[in-house]
C-alpha cells in the first residue's frame, strides 16, 4: 500500500562504535523512539525524546504530497516559522530538541 499523507519517525543519532576514535554519535537516525502516519494535516501527539549522552534527537520526514511543516514544542505549520518539503526530496532527517512535536499543512 502506498504512503498517503505524512510519515514521521522520531529517534536519535547512532551510537559510535567503541574504540573507533569518534566521540558521541553519528549523524544519521539510528534508533527510532516514536513514529506516526498522519493522513490529514495537523500536529502529531508523538514527541522527540532524548537519547543516550552525546546522541541528539532527530526526526525523519517522508510525505506523499508537498507540505509546509513546523517543528517545536508548539509547532504552527500555517503561521510559521515553517519549512517546505516536496516528495521529490526523498526522506528528510532533521536534528530536533527533546519534547519537540511536528505539524504540517498541504502546500
């Protein structure tokens, strides 16, 4: 079944391999903590959560239509500040803060 609407996944960056010389975590979403498929515009009830020390919360966004979206504790995708997403972009990964939520409206 094809994606309809917007799918979000909250998580945090990947944990570095012990002894590889890298401190903290990698730049990609590695551990999913919550996800939501939103068929209609609105605000997700799911929130970003803090990962292990040195790992930053992130969100992955995939949509079947062009949207404006906002991220924050009280996001407003209609009045902004907001960003634009087009399905041609593929999945977009963005660093967020613990407690942030996601909101979207059709572009």
